[in-house]
């Protein structure tokens, strides 16, 4: 048996699975200390299905704690950004494009040093160890507790980042956390560097959150391995999560999308996850979220680590319904977590999308007599406005003229009609309200290669095979069963503005967890 848990800002959803069979599901309020909310969710699962903790073979958790910390600029460690690239790159120093409030929140200090590589591995300049020791002394004097190290084209050669980490670590001691950009981001210096600085700022928080999650599960008597969900729909172990908290940022929408695939049996589709305040729309390809092909802004910071291509907009169960018949609008304003106090069906005085759903007979919650007076035309137009908004976003996510099946999940998906205008039938699978927890429970392990290769004449096939094998090896090293690893994504893009037949190769392999 597996347990999947998704810790959101408002609710903690949990599910108990035996293979792909759902044994129990629950929603519990998320607690500030993480631990007690998870324990309540486990208690609820056990009340529904009396499992023995020792029978659980794996626990998979998705959490938004790290993203929320960045957005709210809290619990961030004093962080330094060290870039190896001089004499190049000095015109745009580290943190140059950060919002001032976040730079202040991380007590951000930036440093430039000699080093870096060209795309083909040639060195820009030799590393200067004395220069790095001088920077380390300044970091220590300013109370820096976490360091992000980036080097030009480090995804091609991590030589200088690794050596700089050794020097900085020796100077500052074992208590200072080090994050290396070649482990986090992709080609693109500023975006990769930004992602690494974010990761470094969250390292201290990550240790506390991960220990809290592990303590909650172990305290319940569950001895099974614990994994956290990543942005791409795969899993990572606790040690990796401590080092790379940034990899969890999009685990919520990703888990919902993966859960939609397994619940509906449709592995290539648009997924609409309707929550209380917003709706997220993404696309599944072969059961995995389509990744964003361009840089992604996170809390106003431009980054390029793995993130799903998701569009969010302000329509959900708590959205305000305004205007009268003939001019109805739904959202983007919402009552949010006050839904159970402000909505008409709960004794409040605010007309929300949930009230409209109850009035239309789409949901049976609260007091349906409290919305019996609503004008039928208003109800119909409000639901039509929701459907039109969702259909417009789904249509914008298509990359071809072929129709894209639509799967609706999340508690607010009752607002959607059975057929979306221009999109066709809507699949609303069983257990749609806890698709996020199911997505966490069925997640697999992945490995990825994203690198620029200089491909010599006659060597193309060998280079591509090498990339595929490295992706498979990384998946196996992360805990995948070697017998079932497969390639799910492969891109080969020539880069004409670089010499030497430069080609960017991106390959992703996934497989089921070994012995779970």
C-alpha cells in the first residue's frame, strides 16, 4: 500500500492506494507546524480503512511550503551569490534583476570571480583560489549562511563550480549550505543563477520542513521510505529534497495533472484543476506534464529550472459572482479561505460560484434553501461565464488544430459543464477532488539530461545514445527499477549561432520506484 499526501496552503489531501485501487481519501486542514495536519490526515485514512502502519510500502508527499515562503519573503537564509565568469559577465552582476524586497529578505550579496567555460568546454579563464578565499572571508564577515555558486556554461562542465564549492566550504565550515547551479538549472546563465540563489535561500527552511515531514510519518509507526514530489511529476528522496527545495515549487499542479491521468485513463489531454480561488490548466503528454519551454517567473524572479507549462486564472469555488442577469461576471476576486463563512449556502451574505453550483444542483453542500431565490437566468449565465473562461484558456494551451481531451479535477470542477464550448466532452473521474494526493502516490522516479554537445561528423548517433543512457542511469541512481525505465521525452535542437555543430539535447527517463 502507498500513501499520497498533498500539503496545500489551506487543505492537506491524503489517499491510501493498493496498486491503483483507492482504499480511502480525506481532506484535513493544513497546520502551521506541518506535522499535526499530516497526522490528522493519516488518522482519517486509518478510520476509513484500518491499515497497519507496517503494511505501508511508501509515502509520497507534495508540499507548497517552499514556494509560499519565497512568495511571502519569509524564513529565507542570508545568502550570497558567487559567479565564476570574469573577465566576462561583469556588466550584469548576480541578483541584478531581483525585486528589492526579495534581495533584502535574503540579505543578498553578490560576488564575481574568474573562471567559466565556453559552450564546448574551453575555459574563459582559470579559477583564482586566493580570490575565492577573499570572497569567503567577506561572506563570513556579513553572516552569510548559504551560498549559491554559478559558473558560465556549468551544465557543459561543472569543474569550476565543484572546485569553488570545495574552497568556499573549507573556508566557511560545514554549517554553510552550498548550492551549485549545474545541479539545478539549465542553459542560460542569469536564469540558472537565479534558480540557484532561490534554492540556497531555502536550504535552512528545507531542513526543518523535511525533518518535520519525516518525523510525522515515523511517529505514526510508518517505517516505509518517504519521498517528495518534484515539479516534473517525479519523486525525490529526503536528502535530495534537503539540497534542492526549489524542485518542489510546482508539485501541487503537477500532482493534480498526474492524478488526472491515472484516474481518467487519458494520458494526453488538457487538465483543468479548479480550486477555491484559482484554476490551473496544463497539458499532459504521455502521462507527464508538458514542461515550459521558456524561462519562468517565480515571485518576480526569472528562472529556468524544470517547471510545468501551467496557466492560472482567477476562477474557483470562492470566486465572487457580480452583476445581474445579462451582465454576470465570475472572479477574479474571491472570498478564499472564508468561503465557509461568507458564501450564502453557509449563512453568509456574499454570492459566490459555490452558491451558483448549489442553486444549479451541481453540488449539495451547505443550505441549498439559502440560494433558492437566485434568478435562474443569473445562475445559467454565471456557469456559462465560467465555462467560457476555462474553454478560452484550454484553447490557448493547444499546439495543434487537433481537439484536446479535457479532464477536470479539484473540488471546484463541479462548476464545469459536461461539454466545454469548442473543446468537447469533459472527463470528471472518480475521486477527482483528491487527484493531487493520488498524483503524489503514483509518481515515478526520473532522470534528465539537458546539455549542449559539439557533435563531430559521424558521431551524432553515438552522442544521442550517450545522452539517453545518462538519463536512464540518473533515473536508476534516483531509485528507479532498472527493468522498467523508459525515455518519455527527447529533444534535439541545433544551435546555429554557435560553432562546431553545437546541438542542445534534452532527454528524460522515468521508471517505477524499486521495491515499492
